[in-house]
C-alpha cells in the first residue's frame, strides 16, 4: 500500500508515472521521459518558424535575433537544424471539473519539483522556459476586469482571451493591437478590452530581460460570423489571419506571439525557470485564480537557444520533443500538399492561402 508521503509526492509531481490521487478527486500525470502529449502537432504547428533578422552586436559581429529571442545563425559546429530538446511535463485535474485554488497551487508545486527536467543558461536565473496552461479562470477574469476597468464580461463560453506577447516599443505595440482589432472586426468578433498582465522581472537574469516582451490579455467575443464552425475553430482562423496581417505590416511571429487565444484555456509562460513562473506572473498567486485542470511544462532545450515564444505549454498541449516532431510533421504535410483539401473550415481560397502562408508551409487540415 502506498504511504501518505509517497501519495503526496505522486500528486505533486515527484513520481514519473501518472496515478489517481488517494482522495479520488484529482488525477496527475508527470513524466521524465514520456510527456502528457500527442506525437502529432494537432492542427497547429508545435513550434513556430523563426525568420531571423541580422543585427550587429556590441562586439561588432552579426548576430541573428528577434524581439523576444536571440538565436544565432549556423556557424562552426552549431546549426539550428540540429536542435533537439527533452523536457518535463505534468498534468493535474479535478475529476469533478470543479474549479479550485488547490488545482493551481498543486500544479505550480509540481512544476517547481520538475526543475531537474528543465535547464538554465550560464545565468542560473535565466531558464530555458516554463509555464502553465489552465482552464479559463472565469471568476478571476470577471472580478479583475470589473475592478480594473469597470467592465462586465459575458458568461463563460461567450468570450475568449488572447494571452499575447507584444513589442515593448509603444508605437509598435499599438500598431499590432490595431491590426488585431481590425481583423477581429472583419470576422465578426467584438473587442471588449485589453488588460496589461502584471509581471515582476526582478528574479530574471539579464539574458531573459534583454528579450522580455510586453504581455497583455485581449478579451473578445468568442463567436464571429463563421457560425457553422465551433468556437475554437473560429478563434484558430482569427489567430492565423491576424498573424498574416501582422506579417504583412512587418511584425513577425516573434514580435507578436499568441501564447493562447481560446474561450476555454489561458497560458502563462515565458523564458523562465519553473520557480519563476508564479513570481513573474502575480495573477497565478491570487486566491481567486482557480481552475479545474492545469498542464505545466519545464523546458530542456538540448544545445538549443531558448526564447520566450519557445516556452511551453503550447496552445493545446505540452511536448518533450516538439522540435523533432514538428520537422517530421512539416515534411509529411509538404509531401501531401497536392492531395489535401479543406472543406470543414469553410474558408475562401484567399483565406486559406493566408492561413497556410503565415505558417511558412502549406499545412491544410480537413478537421479539427
């Protein structure tokens, strides 16, 4: 029979296998080698392609970097094409689907206890990336928006939240937000409010701070004009068309990055160590921030340069080998471009080309 201590360790992420908690209310899956994940990238690329921009560093040599990452080009024995990674992933949930504070705090404890599955650079306070995916904390968002902006959110399911990394430059940030609102309006989504996400970077290393984004939450109506599609499909199309328009205006995926855009979940993540996640995001420490489930991820980017956008969880899942899987998936999809179709999404040819173009590869899905 399992002792109370081992039961507690299992629930908080010490064990490498998933078990049902003794109280029967919570189920946890953690892994050192096999994550809570899918071997496929679902309908969204598991990792973004990086369009590197050459800049000149302080020492006079060219360094390829973007707003929220600093990944050099291939040189010497280093080649980004050889990137690999192996991470720690954990999941906790209330089987009753009742939101609780304990679910969030247990997930954050589990994340902290997976520090050995993540990594940091020469600076011990600059992590490879860590984060948490939660079910929509409806009561928290409703309270905080009313307190901060006197705005009442519609009922859960009728609104969506985009957790967005934005440029720190005010003009570029406003430009991006205007583009996002314009595309949303065209698709029939109302923009309700923008909320600046409170952050505290005092514990972060200089490397992480140097590429730190501005983080905001975008509250919009969940349903648009494509009423034949379910809510998450509509939000997927909205995000892809927003990304296309941003690219057209010179804002790449690493200038404006959607951690999440959903009516069901929200993601808090960054180029952080596991312990820094609740310190960097005070929202996660608030007693009224509750969820019925949480997925946590601690990234170990083997011979790979970290960035804010590469941190996980991704929008749908956590993965401990997404770089390898993504490359294989893209190759398989590219080989099948000529025989793929997209009927389920009801996109026009123009919309379909935009959705595919922003990914850098013609990835067309038949269903979600």
